[in-house]
C-alpha cells in the first residue's frame, strides 16, 4: 500500500510538472504557483501515507541504518597511535 501511495504521489508531481510547462493552473480566478500545487499534492496524499504506515517505515529504515553503521563502527579497527601528533607551542 505504501508503494502505491508513493507511486500516486510521484505521478501527481510529474503531472503537475508537465502541466506547469504549458500554463499555470487557475482555481477560482486565481493562479496557483507550482509550489502551491506541490503542497496541495502533498497535503492530499498525506492521509494515504498515514494509512499506509509511512512513518513506521521511515523509523524502521533509520533504526536499521543506525544499527548497521554502529556495528560497523564498533568493529572497525583503529589506526596505530604511533603517528605524529600535532605539537602545540606556547604563545
């Protein structure tokens, strides 16, 4: 369901892009800018993302990324401490 919601949202954004190349959208006698059209598409699709569980998917991806990066950093071998250290001189 999340993939369908994303496909519909990006399809709407692509249609907005194509339509703005031809002319501006006029609603109730006022022209809507491209930013307003994208905001409207996002606002309309937000409930669908909510129902599809996009928030939990994002946090699962962030959590898995942190675990992988953290485990890689924990097992990463450090360089030897015998390198030249920066010596500070008193001023």
